[in-house]
C-alpha cells in the first residue's frame, strides 16, 4: 500500500531557494560595486590631497575577531544555547521523516500479514515497531474487538499523544529563538552601564574612541544573540509544519490499515461483534 508523498511541493521549494540565492548574489555584487562607483564620481569633483591619511576601515575579519572577544564573558550561556539548538535540530531531523514515521516496509509487511489473516502476528508487529503509524495501529487494534469506531478513537488519542510528545521538543526551539535577542540585549545594557560608570568616575570624561569601543562590545553580544535566534525560529516553523503533515499522513495510513484488518477479521470470524459491556483484553481477540 503506497502512501502519497509528504513533500509534493519540493520543486517549488527548490525554485524558491534558487531565487533567494540569486537575489543574495545580486545584492552582494551591487554592494561590492557601489564603493568603486562612488570613488570614481568623487575623482571628477575633487580628489583628496596626495598625502592625506586614508579613513580607517574595519574588515569583516576584524569585526569577527572583535565579536568573539566581546562575548568572552557570555560564551558559556551562548554556547549552551547553541549546543542545545543543534542537538534539537539533529534529533528532530532524524525523527520527523516520512520514512521513519510511515515506513514503507512496515506498511507492506503489515498489509501482507493482515491479508493472510495472521492478526495476532500483525498486532505483535505493530507493538514492536517504534514508528508513528505502528504506535497508532497498536492502540487501535487493542480496541478493535469492540468495534471500528472504538478502535478509531483509541488510535486518534494515541496519534495526539505522539504529536504532543514531539511538539514539546519543537517548543524548545522557539524558546531558544526568543532567548537569543534577549541575551544580546542584556549584553548591550551591561556594556553601557559599565561605560557610564567609568565616565562618572572620570573627572575629565572618556575619549570618544574608548566609549565607542566599550559599546561595540555590547553590540557584539547582541549580534551573536540575534544570529543564534534566526536559525532557531526557522527550524521551529519548519519542524512544526512537518509534524503536522506527518501526523496527518500517519493517521490516514493507520486508519486504512485498521479498517482493512477489521473487515478481514470479521470475514475470518464469521460472527457478529461482541457486546459493548464485555471485558477488554490486552490483545485483539480475533481468530487466526
């Protein structure tokens, strides 16, 4: 039994990514040509003196080194948040896959076992498999002897339970995304407080370059905090949407397999449904 593909719009996604990359390259090229064009225009209006000192500039490497130096006191907190985010992304990326949630091999083996009317073996197969669809099937099959509606309610409850368990991990990504800018803001405020304290204790005040150096350190912490929150927010939305699609896919496949097993068991038993007040059993009481 083949299930519909989870990401049927992958070509559109790849096209969107290609357009974004092309836009970034165009902006980078325009940004790189702008200083040269401005310099050429300035040559015609009035060139600076030959011996005039050039204005100091900061290269990206200098900004990077200064940012690393700025977060020296905040590196334990920011490092823990980074490790937690990478761990969550890897863990969710491995678990929230269509092949892991609805394994094609399990669906084929389960369908073949049910068609052969080996219902107890199919139940054991679903209990031992850790995938989404297997856990939903096992919960529904345990109540299948009391009717298909009862089995569907049990499988739906298990589906919601599995979804809630994964949502707890995804929420941590949103938490990291919210903490990043706040940690950066704390670093900036901390640097400004220290700068104003030194200015207050100095009778002659501080030079402008010293004040700028102190405040730039706080801004470096803010930059790292924002850089940490961007991927966390992106992966939170990405995995949240993927979990919704996976649970819908697993629920649809499990309902089809559960219905198929129910009618096969009725044909094999050749008897009406048991009474509703009968004592529940741990395994579905269907004849092989």
